[in-house]
C-alpha cells in the first residue's frame, strides 16, 4: 500500500507478546505492543505516530472527560490460513467514524488516514493476530476532545488514537435477553446512530439491572412507546420469521452495523427474503408463541453472530428453538468465518489485506 501519511514509528524495546496467554483471551483485556496517535489542531490532522502502548498524559480539564465529546469504532483483523492478515471491511467503519464525528461536532478524519493508521499498526503488531477459530485482533479506533476548557462548546483540538488487542468470543454462551420497557438507549433526534461514548455509559445501569434479574443482555426498544424492537445490547438484532429475515430498519436511534450489512448481503445472495422495517415487540412474542420464528440473533463486530436462546418480557419467558439446530445463523457464522480466515474466496472485496 502506498504511504499517504508520514507516520513516525517508535518500537517497543520490550514486547509483551511472549508473556501473553493466547489460550485465555477474555474480550478487551489484553493490548498489543503498539498504539497509533495523531493530533488535530489549527484545522488539520498532524503528528502521526506509532508508539509503545502505554499511558498518555492528559489534562484534567479536557472537554472529553466533562462533556463527552468522544466516540469510537470496533473492527477486527483476522489471520488467514496462508498467514496473511486482513482487516474486515474497515472502509465501512471509516465512513461511520465520520458520521459519529459530524454528530458530535468533531473533525472529519480522511478515510485514507483512517485506513493507513489501521493497516500500519496491525502490520507492525501482526504477530498479535490470533490464528484460532473465533479469535481475532480487535481494533479500537477512537477520537476525543482535548481542549482544557470548561465551556460547553466544541473543542478546537482532538486526539485520534488506535489500540488493538487479541480477543476470543465476546459472548461465551447463547443469550437470555430481556426486552427493556423502562430505560432507553437512544431517543429520536439524539445520537444513537453514532458510536458516541455516552451511549454506552448510559446503557450500563439498565444492563446491570437486567443482569441482576438473570439476563445476559437487553433488547432495546423505541423510547416513545417501548413497543418496537431496536437493538440487542451492542449489536443489531435479526429474526428469521416464516423464512424471511427481518431486522429493524436503521434510523437515528439505531447504529448502522457493518455486520448487519454483511449479513443482509449474504442473505440476499442466498435468496433469503429480507425485510428491513419496524418490528413490534408484540409481533416477535406472537411469532415465538406460534413457532414462526426459527432463528434470532445479534450481529456485531464484537458479538459476531450471537444466538438468542430466551427472551424475557414483563415477567414472562419465551423460549426459542435450540441454537445448535438452527440452520440459518449457524451457516452464517461458518460462511463468515471461512471468508474472514481466508478459507473461501472473498467475492465481495471485504478482506482488506495489510502489507498488500
Ligand atoms: N449496535 C451497537 C449499539 C453497537 O455498539 C454495535 C457494535 O459495534 C453494533 C450495533 C454492531 O455494529 P457493527 O456490526 O458495525 O460492529
Ligand atoms: C463492537 O462490536 O465493536 C462494539 O463496539 C461493541 C463494544 C461496545 C464491545
């Protein structure tokens, strides 16, 4: 790949790779040797650098800490069977990065800088990409406001950073989920479609309460009536009903997931009818009762394809068909894994090889 920005690289003098247990990789706890960092000031991005993963000096007054001008992305890199390393559809995340930036009054990051920061960093730490099934290198790009100023106005300076780390599955089991009818993740006119840090902060109390009731995750519903399905925790949600794949249409309260797009594209290729539309809670619960819903799952970068085994609503528990016997979602997961690990040809151009 041609060098488009000048990245200064300072390599670590002490790699942590040999001390990392690749057989035990809980999500988000292990970080690779290096990180990427760039600064925005005077209207431009500058100081592109890769340096050893570690602490960064920040002032206590930076506005990201007080007013939440901060957002992130989540992407995965995979090790192919022939040893090549590829990042899955990073261009889609780069586009969403800028949609988040715009909503939060933060500067656009040119797509070439985004892609080059990822590929240079992942290439440098390529030995950190696990080769095991359902394992990958999770890539976390993020941006935050750095003006040390307590006025509620957009910052004039920002940092863009990327950290990475090897991960295993985000969910270790099939999910028992609760349909949330009190709290909301996002509201009309808000910023649910952005990967704003604050969306996740606000989800923690409802999640904690649901876990205290014995649920693994929440199904978010619309904030006006709590009558329509929106998302599944930090993933989009899909149902196979009467042989049709249905998923909530995206709107300002719903993140436009890359995995969602990937799954819908595959379903269309397989001639499975697809409907993106509003889905009521009532329709789903009735569909389960009548045995018309044969599959239900979350789709996301961290979540991959996460089977929903049970759904709780207003004190009642609804059981879905045995996840091990589900044809559609299991075929999806296998197809996606074959593609991502380079075991089948990528006819979609979704694998972005690093060091091309
Ligand atoms: N919805 C939310 C709220 C998320 O945090 C995520 C995770 O990124 C998704 C959906 C799935 O999006 P993607 O497939 O792009 O990871
Ligand atoms: C991702 O799937 O990358 C996410 O952002 C989910 C994350 C909040 C764990």
